[in-house]
C-alpha cells in the first residue's frame, strides 16, 4: 500500500490544479532564476489577461486592496481577535474578509497577533491561501509585512533578526547587505510572506527626522543607492518581492507622516540629486514594488497633494520619467499624512487616479472598497484603469510562483527559519557594523580581568518584534557570557532624579559603567544621567542604541559605540567589540553635527575608529 500523501503534497496539488485551471500560468516569471523570454512573457500575460476578463467588478476592486486582519488563524482566531475584526472590518476571520471583499493581499502585524511563531505564521498563510483559492475566481493572495530589520520588524525570534539599514550602511558592504536580505527573504518566504516592504530607499539628510532615521542606509545618495540595489537582489534571491520606499523620498522631514502631513522643501534639482538616486537604482535592479510617501513636495506637484495622491509624482515622474512599470503600493491609508486633505472615501479613488496599484490597509475597508466600486460605476474611474493595476498585481503573483504553489510547509520552516548558519551570519554582519566614535586614551577594548564589575544602565525601549531585549538585560547577558560580572539598573528614556540617584549609588565599587542612550535631545535627562555617572570617577562607556547623533550631546565618557538599533544581534555585537572579541569596523553613514552649532560637523560621513 503506498504511503498517504503528505499535507504539503495535497495542498500543493490543490493549489496547482486551481491555478492552472484558471490561468495556465505555472512557472515563476519576475523572480525566476532563469531569464524569461519575451515570448514566454507574452504568453503568460495573455493567460493573465484571460483570467482578468473572467473576474467580476467586485473581484477586481478587491484585488487592489491589501488589508490587515486580527488573529493567528485564518478560520479560528481567538475571541478577542474575532471581536476586533468585527469592530474594525465587519468580519470575523481572515477567511470571511477574503470571501466578502476578495482582497488581493493581507499584511501581517505583530500587534494584530498574526506573528506568534514561524509554524503558526505558516499555518495562517496556508489558511489565507486556501480561502483565496476557494473563491469563485480562485486567486492566491499576496501576503506582506514590514520586515525592515533593525527598529522595524514584525516577525521576531526564533526567526533571524538582521542589523537594520543604517547599521548595514555603517558596515559599507554590499555583499553583507545582499546576504542579509537573502536570508531575511528566505525566512519570510518559508512562512508564506512573499512581499516585504523593504528596503527603505530614503536618504536621511535630516538628523531630526522622527520617522526614518536609522531605517535609512545613510545620508549619501550614491551609497544608499548601492545598498538598496544590493538588498533588492538579496530579497529576490530569497524568494520575496522587494519594495523600495517611500517615494519620492521621506529622508528630509521633521514631521512623522503617521501623525501629520510633512512638506519637503527640496527643489526639483535637489530632489534629483538627493532623493531620486536610490529609487533609480532600485528600478535598475528590478524592484518588484515601490511604496508611496504621504508627503507634500511642492517642487514636484504645486497642488500640494500628498505624493500618494499626486498624478504628477506617481505617473509623471515615477512611471513616465523614471520608466517604472511595476507595482505601486500606498503607504498605510490610515496614516494621518494621507487623511489630512481628503476624507477616507476620496483617498483610495484619488490614489488610483494618481497611478497607484495596491491600496494598503485603509482605516475602514468597507468605505474604501465601496468608494472605488462607486467610482467605477459612476464613471470617475474606468474598469480599464483597474485592469492596468490588477494585471501588474497578477504579474507579481505569477512571478513569485503563487499560481504554481502558494503553500508552505512545516519542513520548510524547520529547514530555513532561524538556522544556526543564518544566526551566525547575522552575528558576523553585525560585528562589521558597530562603529567606535570615541575612545579616549585607547580605553577600549576592556578586559574582564581589568574591569570585571560592570554597571549597565540606560533606556529599554520595547523590542521592534516583541521578542528581544530589554536592551539593558541583553547587554548584561552578553557581558556575562564574556566573563564580566554585570549589574543592571534600567533607567528609561526619561530618567527621573530618583532613578539617576539610584544609578549613581549603584556605580560605587564598579569598574565600568555602560550606558545605553536613546535619541538624546537638548533637554533629555539621559544627559544628566551620563554627566552624573561620569562625575563618580568610574569609567563610562556609552552605546547609542538608536541614533548615532547621541554622541554630540554627551561629554566625559571614555568611549562611545554606535549600535544603530537595540535588537539583540546589534547589542551583542557592540559588547563583543567593547570587550575586544571583535574589531570595530563600522564607519558613520551620516554626519554627526555639533548640537549647539549644526553648521559644524563633529564626525563626518566615513568616520570611525579602530583598535589597530
């Protein structure tokens, strides 16, 4: 008697049969290892157009939307998640969401309880794909997330967490950037996530930028462009669609577009010189999708509409001037930056008229979905316009092989996610990013023999993925593994006078104090903490656990390291550098200006000390 078919075999056979019956498209195109001939591409397009012609108007409208949904399961989420879905979307489950609105994609969030662990994520993805293939027109879904690494992650341990963009920029290695993306992409693909909203292509030329910062590779457009291109290739090698963001460039703003509508005052010439190069590089590298920014750029569109809703920017510049014909996805439509000027009913229609293909996470799906449907029925949007976008989306799904096999397996998760080889790569890459900015008298590296007792204080921001940290504990743990004897006194991002007194008292009898600083400002009491600890006479080493600009606001410390993020992989690497187990190789990818005189640069791009 032959063995029973595995769950994976049954799922794959079902998916392939359903997809082939509808489209006949059975081979990846856009992300295939081998180039696809023009003849094959034309043949595949013909099949996709035939599929498109069979779709109802309601199905077409649904394909344009990428939506959040609460729960760890597509059909049996926890009751609290059912309640949240009913309140926000009017459905109970992901399967009901797909059945009612025919959405083309779903975005995963940790806060929506989509990403508990790799096997659960894989099961959720398979459940979503089963729901998609059970529709009158069977279609696989494009499942996406924001897995930038560094300070923005949705999938945490035991998945491999890589250094973030600015850390990679400090490392300066295109090979490391590509490898990090390839590993990250392979792990996402293994759990069924096939579109990643990374890499960030913004050039962070404003130290006060509240929303980009270390999410950017740096301040030099050419360097950022090279890193973006490397990561695009890496993600594609890993089997996911890469997304460069946020077009036309979010790097020079002092407003967070989640909470307001930023204005970029660059001239068109400045935009071409500063903001455009990474997007040009992404397009040249074959980027799969580009995300829009909810920002106003008067030099590019005098109407001062947000770029997400701007036809001159998305069609005139991105499509026509830069020659991009891939998928354009909005940033989340619940962000204040896109809702400031127009209401939620107008935003999705205006975005489509501007040239967008995917409408990401509207605050009220029913309002947005029905607004697009009504716009077609009343003639404001043509069905042909919808078909343009849907064809791009279908091409992307076909290129990812989703029509051939949208499912993933437990074996694939075990074979790929968080493997020892991947974790070792992450550690080695992180070591090459840690940047030594101050080292008075060659104080670092320190030895466990000369400085055995270490007080660890500082900020403990919440983990980007919810699975690492807290930072002070991570630093202490890494010190302990290297033979030091650490004591931990968490002091927070705004230490009180009492907490500072506690830290100063704890410094007595210590051989070294390590302070994790987090986004220091002129009035930050973290500065008082550092000054008081320096005054004890115990040597102080600061680690900037987010922005490297912190070094401009502290004095008296014996050494300063920049880690660029507070995830475990970067903090452990910083400790190994501090203890001499690794060499500091990072070089600043952004300039650090004098806090009192921004015209004066204290540490230029490319600055970084070494032990040799």
